[in-house]
């Protein structure tokens, strides 16, 4: 059974989604964490010393090379998706929003947005978190209203 907050192939951008479908999402995540935001040449027949073989193993590298080999590939950073998964993992370990914020180097508001739902663009997530916070304050009987 998959973890409730596991990254799936359809959550990954660009070539990472393809790598996840060819191999596994875990291998695509490993590639994103190591090479995200950079170009990686994938030869049609990677030698054992190739960075991809060293990173994911020969068998997985061969599967990737079979489909994507012979080209220099732009590997997306996938930061929001990776942060989403990391935030949920850290929360499952019992960390507070403040601890997660410190560990991931993001704001507590961003942590709240990541923990609130599926990974989405950062600006949209922050906007949704602020709207939820405003709604929470509106529903709080202890809060005074300025305008009627």
C-alpha cells in the first residue's frame, strides 16, 4: 500500500514524470534531488561510471537510457513537490510547523499550505493558506468586527 502522501508520476513535472513511469517515482525523486535544475546527458548505452548508473543503479539507468538516451535532458527541480513530500514526512515523524519550517528553510505559512493539500504552485498555495486563515478568523466568535 502506498503512503498517503507519496509522490506519484503524475505529480512530477516534465521528464521526471517519464522517468517515474519508466522506473519508479522513488527513482525519479532521487534524480530530481541530485540533478534537479540542471542538464544531464543520458547516453544510449550508459557506462558503469556514468552518474546515472552510480545514482540509481545499472538496471534503472538502462531502462531510462533505452527510452530517453542520446540526449541532454533538462531535469526539473520539482521543489514544490519535493517540499510537499518532505513536509508530510516530517509531520508524520511528529515535527511541529516551526521545526519543519526550519528544517526545509521555508516559512511556517508555506509549511501550513503544503500540509493543507496536494502540491501546487507556491504562490497559489500561500494564497489558499491566507484565505483559509482569514476564514478561520471570520468564524471565531472571539474576534470583533470593525464593519457591520
